[in-house]
């Protein structure tokens, strides 16, 4: 439909923006990180020098008055105590701040595109069962019934860790949307040159506005501190980077169905289309 097309164009340009920003920010960050490392090393030497000076200073107590006054002046100008106490701490917290920025950039790049790492053959049924195991506690706490209709499917080429992340995000959303005692249905079936995974819940569903924004980074309807609004957008990016398609159907107060198609082989053009 028209709305879906507009949404995917918007996501594609957000992805490009994110990739561009990540790239642009990474260079100065690397530069500042290197400078900080050099400063940290030099600072170690300066601190040692200050300590040595203070030791030597003790022997100067008998020196002429004039020299002593001059030394006292230099010391207060340089603020040796501050230098020794606060500078290492400032450098440390700057380095930590930089690490946080690098983490944010990494997340942006995950949304923007998959790092070109080695691809494996991913066994999707295994991915689903291990993810269910990880979410066992949440499933039991809410007395959710998990029904599966999984046909035997061939492995798909891709990044196992990333595909697990998608299945985890989608299942967690389904669990969070589900009322106590309801069921979630997981289907797996072969379709044209792809494997389809469907996760269907009979939970709270979404209104039109939410459905239209579901793949938008940082969009969430969950209370502050619960949702980050990154689960669906990051999953969308991962599926797209595998040459696949992720879509959502939802009816308010009835439930939601998420469909993911992961291709069995990458066509020569799909690599190119990712850039669109
Ligand atoms: P988060 O879960 O952190 O809010 P997501 O990107 O995973 O972020 O989801 C964005 C929003 O999409 C959710 O806040 C919720 O409103 C909606 N949503 C996602 N999955 C479902 C679902 N299965 N049922 C109802 N709403 C959903």
C-alpha cells in the first residue's frame, strides 16, 4: 500500500542518515581517542615529575628567602595538587564518555546496515527454540501458551547472532503485548526461495498510528524505562540486510502478526538494493 511504501522510504533515508552520521562521527572520535591515550601516557610522566619535585623541595628549606618565594609563586600558578588529583580523573571520565559515544554509534550502524562479517548457515528452528528457552521465565510468569507449527526448512545464509536478535525482539514484544493465559503461535514454512517465520499473538494490538510508526527508531508506546523503541527498527534493519522482508499486521485489541521472510540465497541485485 501507499502508506507502507512511504514508511519504507522514510526508513531507508533514516538508515542512510544513520550510516552517514556513524561514518562522519567515527573519524573524529578515533582522533580524540588517540589523543587521550597519548595524554594519559604523558600525564603519568608529569605526575611522577611532580612527586619527585615535591621530594626534592623538602631539601630546599634552607635556601635563600628570595628563591623560596619564587618557588612558592610557581607552585601556586601551576596548582600542582590539582594537577595530580584531578587531571587523571578528568582524562578517565573523558575516555568513558567517548566509549559511550562509540556504543551509540555501534547501535546506529546496526540499524543502518550489517557489518560485513562472515555469513553462516543459520538453522531457524534452532534459533526459535533457543530464543524460547531464553524467554522461558517471561513466558511462564504470564502463563503464555506457545504453539508451534514449524515445517522442516533449509538453513538460510546469514548472521546467526543477528537473526537470534530479531526473533528475540519479536517474541518479547508478543509476550509483552499478551494478556495472562493467552497463546502465541509461531509458524515456520518454506515460501518462494525463502523461509517464512510468523509470530502471531492475541494481545493488545496496535492502532493505526502505532502500526505506521512501528519500525521507526526510538518509537515506543511503553512506559519510560521499559521500552527503548529500538527492537523493531533494529530487527527491520537486520532482516533487510539479509535481503529479507519484515512486515506487521495488527488489529487493536485483537492481536498482531509479524511476518519475516528470509531468502535462501542472495541474488546479485539484492546486495545492491540494500543501498537504496
Ligand atoms: P519497544 O518494545 O522497546 O517499545 P519496539 O521497537 O520493539 O520497541 O516496538 C515499538 C512499539 O511497537 C512498541 O512500543 C509497541 O507499541 C509496538 N509493538 C511492537 N510489537 C507489538 C505487538 N506484538 N503487539 C502490540 N504492539 C507492538
